[in-house]
C-alpha cells in the first residue's frame, strides 16, 4: 500500500497545480506521472482526497470532459457547482469548452 500512498501524493501535487478555471483529465495526470494507463488509479487517488481541502479534485474530468467523478462529491451537482463557481461552463455533466480550457501538465509544467 505504501506505493499507492506515494502515487496518490504525486497525483495531489499535480492536481494542486491546475489553474483556477481550468480542467484536466485523469489520463493527462497519469501520463505526466509516467504512468499512462493508470487513469483509473488517478481517480482512486482523487476519491481519497476529499479530506484534503487543498486538492481541487473537481478540476479533473474524463478525457471527453464528462464529470464522471461527480458522485464522489457531497451531492449530485456539487462538482458542477464548484466548477461553475470558477467560471467553467457545464451542460449535461460535460465541460462545454473543454478543449479551450484543458490544462495539460505535460505541456504546461
């Protein structure tokens, strides 16, 4: 389990760097960490991050911009509300201008 803890901490470090009003994907975080194919594990890390107030997990969505992690937030619309409070437009559980606001850590860090 110690290996997972280390991976989870690395995920949290990357997610903390996502700028306000931007989003990234589970896969982009995994690729940045040298673990392409570990997108699901990034999701598990973020699911475990809710006790950490400084990890903006709402900014991580699936590769199509869909709020697939929304059920891990306090309510059915909590993730959407958090994103919208940052100016991110969401319609039918999908980030509207996904390509324009996508943050790729491989390009931007």
